[in-house]
């Protein structure tokens, strides 16, 4: 109850600045856009203050101010969301006009939709001769982002971060979008916020970027963030200037932490340091016990959860070897449900299951379904840590039936695969008598004659079968 948020009276609430996260495909100009936005604001004299990597920028324009969170990747954005930190009000999706909608663009759209955050699209690089902004608008309509001028709901603006065309209009549109959202916060209470990023800095100890969301943070305040606590020793704003206090929607670098907190942790100001320390220690203790995290939904237990009335939709992330299979799975899954229960595809894509898929599944409580693809060891370890179920199928009907049976609670016991080893093919020898022979190196585990094998290239399965013969140099071997 110490941590409960104080209720606000409607008359205490004042408008606050919108917090904007910039997302998009690699090399489409996210950083150039942020640089351009910042340059208009930071006089050359002050620029020297910005040396360290800055996780958040504050930009003042005539109509007010806008706060930008610079996410290094969607995984980071989702990680914060997985921890329940809803600190973004608007997502700006940067798409290059000469390149189009790419896999990471689609990923960003899925992440933003899953977080239920409005998307504003900035079509960048419109100064290039081969730019086709209209084609981008066409491609975006497939992802339910329709330009307002075409009668849709999405603001899509052509800009060029290089020349600065359209950037100030984009800022005005963001302020307008924010006004429609009616963002408000009460500055006159104890501060609460979210940790955006943290690091251990030489000479200062653990420091963290804190985005104050309500209340006002002042120097000397006692705080708690995750299993860390402390007292605010100093605060710096995005320009590197020392500040005494920070109100709602203000990003500041705070020093005085007992240790580095995690991104996405809630930051709360308390009355007494003793209370903060006790809670932090309790949390650290609990975290140790609970390192076996609550597993997310699996196909097996979905029906029970549904019967208990806890779940009404099964979220899935689909990965397959080719786009055709992805489309078939998506349409088939959407047909499965009835009025009580349905299947929602949170994200779908081509290629092996990667870390971003697992983090998105974790944040949206989804099951990952792979068709003709595998997840490498790193991804599987992450899935275990996050408690996400990854299921892989070889036959499309099996995948569809498994999901249908999960809804009906009739799932057949799963045949489990046990990986006994990994082998890398180093060279191929061609023999007229027996066909191709793979010259291999055993990476881990063991391989035995008659084992079942699966050959994957880039996490996509290219062959499934049995080992016919196993030799070491010239001798037949039973196991290697």
C-alpha cells in the first residue's frame, strides 16, 4: 500500500507532453530524424553537453514540447512492454521512400498494435530521385494503416531528415495527435515514472534514465525502482544541464541508485529510505525464488483457462519457411474461432524463430508456431527463461488441427523431440555409388547410426530423415 498511486482529482490534472517512440527498419533514417529534430533545438554551444548515449530527447516547439524515446530496437520496446511499462503515447514509424515496407517495419507495426499505441508514419528520404511515397502508402494499407487523405485514420507525412523538409510539420502533427489523446498528469505529488535505460558510469556509480510520468521528482527524494533503491543525488536533463526538479513527461539522468535497475522497472518516490530499502531487499529475495518465472499460456492449458473464463483469445506468432505457408496459416487460424473464442495472429513472418518473436510472444502472452523452421539454441534458452511455448510442425494440417484442438481442449499428447547432438557439415563428397556424403564435425552431444536427422540452413529445415551410414575415417562407427 506504500506503493499504491495517490488518486488524482480531475482539477489537479494538467496537460503533459506526449512521449514518442521512433521505430522502423534498419537504415531507414530513425537516427537522422532524431538528429534533425534535435538540431533544430540544441544550439551549437550546448551540443558539447551531449556526449554519452542519450536514451531520451526533449524537444521544444512553438506549440509545446515532445519527448522522444530512442529505442535501440523493437526487442527493447517489447521488453519494456513485457514488464508492463506503458510509457509510449505515440509510435513514429520511419519508412524509407526508396525502400518500402521491410520485415522490421512490419515487426514494428505488430509491436505497436499489440501495445495499442497510435502510429504516425514518417515517409523518409523523399528527397531521393527514386523515392515513391505513394507506393509506400499503398503497401501500408495492407497493414491497416490508411492515410487520412485516403479516408483512413493514420497520419502519414512525407519528410526528408537530410534536408529537413516536412520535419517541423511532423512535429506539429505529433502535438495535434497528442491533443486528441488528451494526455494529462498531476505535477503536484510524489513522482512516479519508468526506467528507460541504466548503466554503471565511471565516477557516478549506477545511473539511469528516468521518464517521470506523474508528479515532480526533486533532488534528495528517496526512491525505489525494481529491486534497487536510493536517494536522488543529481539530475541532468537531455541537454546535459543540471536540474533541480523534473515534472511529468520529463526524461532525466538520475544518480544515487544502489545498483543498476532494469529497463521498464517502475520508479516510485517514497517517504523513508528505510521502507525503500526493505521493499527492495524483499523484491530481490522474491526475484531469486521466482527465477522460475510464471510460464505463459501453452496450447495444453489454454482450454482450461478458457473454461475458467480467464482467456477469450489465443494469441499466436507464426513463422514459416515461405510467405505462402504464412498466409495459409494466418487465414486458417482466423477461421477457427467462434463467437466465444478466437485466434489472434500477433505477428507473422518468414524465417526461423528469433529472439524478437519470443519477446513479442512473452509480452502478448502468445504461443509461437513454426512451420518447416526451427529455433536455434539461443532462442530456445530465451523461450525457456521467458516461459514461452514454441511448437514446430511439418504438415500444415497438423498445425491447424493442434490449434483447433487447443480451443476444444482435445489436444493429443505431444510427441516430444529430444535433441541428442548437433553436427556441422563442413564438406560434401560426391560418390557415384552412394550419392552425396556429408563430411561433418560434431559440435556437441553425439550422433549414432540410425539416428533421425534434420538439416537446417538459416534455421529453415531443408531435409528430414535418417542416417544411413556413419563412418569415422574409414571405419564404420556406431556412435561418434
